[in-house]
C-alpha cells in the first residue's frame, strides 16, 4: 500500500528518504487517527532505529506530505495542527471541529453527500475536494 505513496514522491521528483519512509509507516499504521507532529515524533522515537529523526524534520515532512496530497492538515484554534493520512481514502472525508476544545468528530458520509448535492443544486457549484471541515462548537462547549 505504501508503494503508492513512494510512487507519488517519485512523480513529484522527491527522494524517498529513510525519514520519509519511517513517517509514512507511522501514518499508515495510525490510519483513521488525527495526529499532531509531536505524536508522530513520539512514535518515531520509540523505535530505536529512528532516534535521529528530529521534530523539525517531522514538521517539514508533514508540510511536504500535505502539499502533495498524502495527508490532510486540520488546523486547530487552541492547539497544534493535526494530520491525517488521506491519500488512500476512496470516499469523501469530513470533520466537525470544535473551536474551543479541539474535539474532532467524523461527519457521516451520507449527511455530507446530501449537503454537497444541495450546494450543487441550489448554487450550481460542483464540490471537487474530497474533504470538508466545518468549524463550530461541540455540545459541551456551546452556550
């Protein structure tokens, strides 16, 4: 599965370094989770052979992976950005993000699809991105 990511790196004329491979493995093993760069760094340092990968390298790599479409970056109001592996997603991927506490909630695909269709019908606008982020306040923080 990671061969697709390696192929994408090559297509973008980027080297497949040991650091990038190690970070990709962490992301792949944590599919479906929303990780901060510090989380990825912590998981890397647990592995003896990756002690030489610095936190700055993780940040730079995540920026690069976002730029070429391997990960999606979720900006948080009161905390660090979180990253999620998206290049293997076949379906649309959506989140509700609380601006106060940072809680992430996956949005049901059917609900998002209905919203997308309504935008298309009412505004004549075709949604092209495969992810949607809706910012607001969760039930614990609103009010």
